C-alpha cells in the first residue's frame, strides 16, 4: 500500500523526534571562530572530510586572518598549507578568487543573505546554507551527500528513487515539512546519522534507531 503524504509527514516527524533524542546537541563539525573562517573551511571541505579540513585550517587562518590577506597571498604558500586536502591547486585558486571578491565587493565582510553569498565565486547553496545556519543563526538547510542518502533511504522525499537527485529540490521539499528554526539542526542530525549509522556502502541497520519505520531498513 502506498504511503499517503500525510502519513509520510507524520512518520518524518516521528523519526526526527527519535534523532533529536539520539543526537541531542548537534553541531557543525568544521572548526571556526568567525563567519570568514567558516566560509573558507566549507569551501575547502569539498571532496574531503571535515576532520581533515580541521587539520589545516588553524595554520591557514593564522597566516591569513582577513579576506584581504588571503586575496594577496602567494598561491604557493597557500598550496603548501592545504596540500593534505587534495586538489590543492584548484582549491587555492578558488580561495584566493573568493577572498578577492569578498574584499572588493563586501569590504572583506561575509554577507548575510543567500543571494549575496551565492554571488561569490565558488559559493553554492550548500555552502551558503552552512554559513547562514552556523555563523549567523539564520535558517539554512545544507544538502550534502549524507542528507541526500539518508532522506532517500527514509523516503522523506518524493524523488527518493532517483539516481540523480536535485539538491535544490530536496532542500525545498524537506524544509517545507519543518519549521525554519529547526532546519540547521535537522541537517546536522541527518549528516551525523549518515556518518555514524546510515553509511553509504554498509548501513548499520541492526543498530539504527529508525529501523522500525525506515522503508529501506535491512534492504540496502
């Protein structure tokens, strides 16, 4: 029997209540002390782990504390610092280009709106949502690979079977089901659940707190 939209919504909130109990204090895994640091760290996190990013950002932030400092940086020095992350040459170009635009267009101050953030080179909706939700405490729902995987397996979204899900559509559909004040923590909890339990290759369904209602439990 096909699940109705109202039944799915009820199940979503029931499952999220469980995640709230299991993960009572969700937080951003990237280390930062101001919006600029978070923006830079988030850009660096592409195609690597937050844990690895945290190993290089202390030196990067200490060496280039402002957007103007980073914009004027010697690319070879930046490359040397972020080398462990991989793709260090292209990431260095992205960082310096981002810092230059930030310095020239916003006086080095990270903007606080989605439109302004995504106008910066290399900043998409996911990065902008991370910054909005974690640096400015504004509603933001970052959709990364974990969020895509977990919401798909839970059938929280209508395109759960799609081999090419659209992150923007996922953001729109999921946020419509929860109050804006919950969006950032919702994303954090889905990401943390994906990292610890709902793994990409071998999900730990046996120990999953959602295995009673998850449509994909023990089927992946």
